[in-house]
C-alpha cells in the first residue's frame, strides 16, 4: 500500500509517454493522477499519525536483506508537500507550458520528477535512495533542457556534471557503508552503528562524512552551492516552483534521515558540528549573493541557498542533548514545510510578474502593483513570510529554530541567522520597490495571468494558515521529530523478528516451484 | 589483492579528478567515466576477495558463500552511470555544435547574469 506514491507516478509516466501528441488528454491524465495521489498521501499521513509507522519489504525477503519502504510521519509530511505542490505547479504549468514543450515530453518528465522525489522520501534503504536520486535527477535534466536553447544546454551541462560526480561519490559511500557496517538498510544501520566503539566507530564517522558531502551538494549547502543559481533560472516557468521547493529539500531530508536517525556511533556528533558551521556560511553567502543580483529568478534562487542554511542549522543543533535535539529537529521539519510552500509560491509569483511585465530584470520591470494589485498582495505576503514577519509561517519557523539554538547555547549561529533574516527582508523589499512599486512602462498587463493566480493563491493562503493556526502544525512536527530522534519505533516497524531460517527457506523454495 | 585494488582505485580517482578539472567539456565527460568505474571497482573490493568462496546458491554450493549484494549493486550502478555518461556526452556535443568550442572559458558570457 505505501509503495503507491512510487507506483502511481511510474504507471502514469508510461501512460503519458504513450499519449504524447494529445496535449489535452495528457493534461487530464496527469492532473487526475496527481490529484488522486495527493488525496492518498494525505490519507496516509492521517493513518500513520494514528497507527504509527508503516513499513513494507519488497520481494518476500525480511527486513535487513529485502529493500524496505518506510512511511513514518516525516516521510508522509514530505510526500504530502511533494504531491500538493506538484499538483498546484501542474495546474500553473497548464497555463504557461508552450505547445512545443508539451510535445517534447513535458508531462512524462514531470512524472519522472515526482517518481524520484516521492521515492527518495519513502525508501528505507541507502542504495535504493541512490537509485531514487538518479531517477529524480534524470527527470530534472530533461526538464531543464526542454526546448534546448543555447542557454539551457550549456547550463544543463554544468548541472549534469556536478550532480553525476556527486552520484558517483554516493555509490562509493554506499559501498564503504556496506563494507564497514555490513548493511544498507537504514533501520539496521541505526542498530549496528550504535553498537560500535573505538576505531571502528571513527571509521564509520569518516565514511558518513563522505555521504554528508553528497547530500550537502544536493541540498546546495556551503561550499558546494554555486551550481544552483545558474541552473534553476533556466527551468521552465512554473516548474521552477517545484524545483525550488522540493529538489534541494530532498538533500535536507536525507541529511536529517541519515545523520539524526541512522548514524548513531560514538563520535557521530562530529558530522552535525560540521553541518552547523556550514549552515552559518550557507545562510550568509546565500543572502549576500541574492543582494547583488538584479534578476528576479536569480535573486530567488540565491535565497533558496540561504534558506537551506536555516534547515541545516536545525540539523546541526541536533548534536546536543535529547531535549534540544528534539526541539531542533522539530523546528527543522516545521521550517522545511514552511519553506517549500513559500519558496514555490515566490517562484510562481515571479513567473506571473514576468508574464505581466514581459521581463525578469528588476530595473526594467516596475509597476506591477498598478497593473495587477492582486499579484502584488500575494508577493507581499510570501515575501514577509520568507523574511520571517509575524503572523505568517516564516515567523514561527524562525522562532522555534532560534529557541532551539538559544537552548543549546549556540549564540553565534543564532546571531548569523538573525542578520540573514534582516538581509532577506532588505532583498525582498528590493524586488518590491523596483519590480512592483514604481510606474509601469506598459498601460496594461502584457499577457493573461488570472489562471496562474489560482494555484499561487492556494500556496500563499497555506503560509497564512500555517501562521494563524500554528498549533496543529507544531504538534505534527514534534511527533514527527520524536520518531527521528529516537529510532526505536522506526526500527521496530522495519526490523520485524525474522521467522526461523529453515521455515523461510522452505517457503522460498515452494514459491520458486 | 585488496591493497592492490585500493591503490588502483586511488589512482583512478586521482586521474578522474584531474580530467574533470581540465577546461574541456569532453575531458569532463571522460573524467566522469573514470570516476564511475573507480566507484564500481571500490564496490567490488568492498565485497572482498577469496578463492575459497562458492557462488551464492543456497543448497547447491558448499562451504562459505560469496556475498551477492555488491555485484548486484554494481549492476545497477553500471546501468545508471552508462546512461548518464551517454546523456552527458550528448549535451557536451550540443554545446560544441552551438558555440563551436568545447572550452568552457571561451563560451560567450551568460545572458542571464
């Protein structure tokens, strides 16, 4: 049952590839699949919240040997975000996609992306995570190059090169984890690494450091973030909302999963300490990069980096004692939810502003507030939320994170995060005063944009709702964090006691006959 | 044997790194191919070597069985790295056709900057 978030996109993408050439039919099938799966993942979240973690091991094997799929609260929250943002972005893309893009397999590629992202959230096996990453990356390569303009091709080369090198390191790290721990199952990694001591533990910490580099690359953390501001602006409008929201967050999710839940050997805190230092630089460099840009999509792309810094900071704070770790992980989860919603909505608003004014250059834009006051209102809410103004979700996300930082006594990182927040507000007000404020050179909007407003408004409404009704979200983030900080529930769900070996062998042979 | 393989893998990673850092797109692709082969060799070595181990068929082979997981993982990794290097090569060729050079430093300035 819990494998459906992987199975449905896979079957849909096969169907859509066959339907290529019938754009209306493709849209209908694609939307129906997304809406159906969204409904399912929200049901699954409710189910997991009530009944506890659900696990499934494929192929009739038992847990440490078979490939496990695990749906805990954190995975379900991420699945809900992936599918709901995916559905909204698809609705938006139906208004923006050019016929040429749809002919070049826009719809199947979109499902490849969903497949990879959902898969990496739900898998409970390290090598399977690598395969999920590859599926996601191949979807993103295709999406980035759709249309194949000169600009796209040359930037995509960089993106493919850096990501495939990262993937090679990922394979190498998988092999080393298998060599040192003898398992690739995440629950089993947590069990076995906790039993290590001395040199063996130090070796595993060194190996896990290699994995940390891989995930930091995917999450665009300092110092390997430079690929992001070049590649995200070339993604087709609308879809960049999904890229900005979900793709780097898969890296953050993997960091959280691996380094808080899985690696528990003595000395594992070293990785988290390194992450904490990296997070400070990530925040600061991201926002400083944003300040010196004059192109809306570039500014927003640099802000992704700076926001990733906050989430990595939460993960880094998890090195402290149990109480602080719980608060820090819970804050990270809340921040991820807030960030995905707000960042996606900002990219969608950027696309609308482009449609209205015909440019992405801030110095030429101007006057969107006259032409389309509704869009300006949406931007204002999303920008305030990103910078962390009450009463929107960004305020509470930063509040819980900074409280966790103060509880741990990490004043330097708290100071950096507050400065970054201030600079974010400044950078957003730059977009506001140049892009939206001034007088416009056009008398009327250059293109139709009302349809694009609907999915954007839903996302913006969600960040307001998350700020106003903050309690249930905090509660859910706390419960999700509890299952990550304390691995026992996760292990019990995945590693069910194995029946006697003889019996299982007989059953296997009977099945083979 | 393990030591020999470790040395070989080290040399291959070093060669791959050198190729990736060259200002030429085709060399980056070649560097990536060397990298992925080095990673696959690393996986084989992680599985361990011994002439005494039997093929992993329960009930058929006698004595200590070899671990079937690393070869299994490598098969998947080979398929993926093959596909990605084909794609990377194609994109490198498209950049060459578009700009008539495969030196990234000679490409025209980024129009988005």
